[in-house]
């Protein structure tokens, strides 16, 4: 997919939101979403990985990563990303800062993005990956007609549940080094038809 449809860095806009490319000077905006995404993760302290990720935002050829700006307040809301843009089924993701979640903003932004994507590409469907415990995202994407196509990591979660049954919760959490509940989260894969 050619990214030539980005007019002066803007992918899509309406009265409420602007979806546009990050500028070199906007690294701190990118890190706002990064910090919330990787909260409590060792990734936050890996400076090399963080800098490489920022460089990839600016120069990566296989994805379209866009900041979301509120048109009226000019505040940064989060970002949308389309990965593997040259594949038959690119992967779409959206990350809103916490204070903007649960207000219908994700639905409006996703619609804006998908409407524009349909008008500039021949992509027939996109891939959506949602963590099994993310009910808000599941409900939002159900509005767009997602179809479940698989699961990633569910067998590992089932193995951990079996281990818990064998040795008990306290011993399990001591050996594994994390809560049992955290081992039960896996990824559900969906396709979203665009026609």
C-alpha cells in the first residue's frame, strides 16, 4: 500500500479528530501512549528498544502509525496503527490514553480510520488482536462486525490452569513468579471485513 495518500501528514480528519503522522519533534507524545501500554513492564526501562521503536514510527515502511489529536482542544488522545500494510490482511490497533477510554471515542476514531482506509486501498479485511480480558475492545469491534478466526496463547493458559490444579495457588504463584490470573490472559484474533 502506498502512503502517498497522506496529504501533508494527515491521513483522515473530521470535526472531532485528526489522524496524522508523528513529526520528529513529537517523541514525547508517542511516549505517552507507550508508557500506558507498557506500564509495569521491563520494556519501559529498555532505552534502546524505546528509541528504536520511535525511529520505526518515523521511518518504518511496513506500518502506518498515526497520532490522534482532538480537533477542538488540540490534545493528544492516543494513536492508531496499521501493521503489515502490504499484506492481504493488515493488522489494525488503537491505543487511547486512559482518560479518553470508555467514552465512545474509540468507536468514532475507528470509524474515521476505516472509512478513509476503504477509500484509499483495496484491502478487503483487516486483522484485529484483542487480549482475552479486554471486554471494552471486544464490544467496540463487535459493532464493526469482527469475526473470530483464532487464539494465541490459550493452550499456555490452559497448561497453567492444569499446573495450578496440581500444585495449588500459593505454590504456583511462588514458582511462576506472578499471579495465576495474569497467566490466563491470551490473545483472540479476529478479522474485520471492510466491504
